[in-house]
């Protein structure tokens, strides 16, 4: 799933990808050429 998101503090848009993989939720977002992935695990 890919959605455009608004970074409210700076007024910028960026794309984020969300993937549910079993007990993990992977969220990847990029601004220009800088990307970051955050993995959330169900407790």
C-alpha cells in the first residue's frame, strides 16, 4: 500500500509504504533521496 503523507510541521509531502508481514508492520518513507524504514512488532 502506498500513500502520500503530509509532514505537518514543515508542510511537505512524502510517500510512505506500509507492509504487514506476520507480526511485523514495516513503514518506509522517503523525502528526496533519503529513506527510512521503521519496523513495528506486535506485543
